[in-house]
C-alpha cells in the first residue's frame, strides 16, 4: 500500500494505532503514537517499520478534555 503522512496504521500483528510521520527509502515508514496515558511514544525519532508490516485503521477518538497540551515523550 502507498502510505501517506497522516495515515493511521497498525502493525498487522496488532498494537496501537500509530500516525505515519515520514516515508523513507526502501518502503520503510516512520510512525509516532499517543498511549492511553497521553504520552507521545517515539520521541524525536519515532519508530520505523517496513510498510508491508502495516495495515490501515480508523483514527481513535480525540483525547479527553483536561489532558495537558504539552504531551510527555518517551
């Protein structure tokens, strides 16, 4: 599949919904995601996966009001 920045994806084996943040050479895709705890996972670098290991998923609901506007990063 041809991924685009902003697509919401998940590993075919399961896991959280993740946002595509960069497309890389060789079909690799960089992603970031917010955990249920409101923490941004992937920090400055994100996680890299081969595009064929991902599937499209529906975006999740927005974070509840009252969450910090400045997310923590891991």
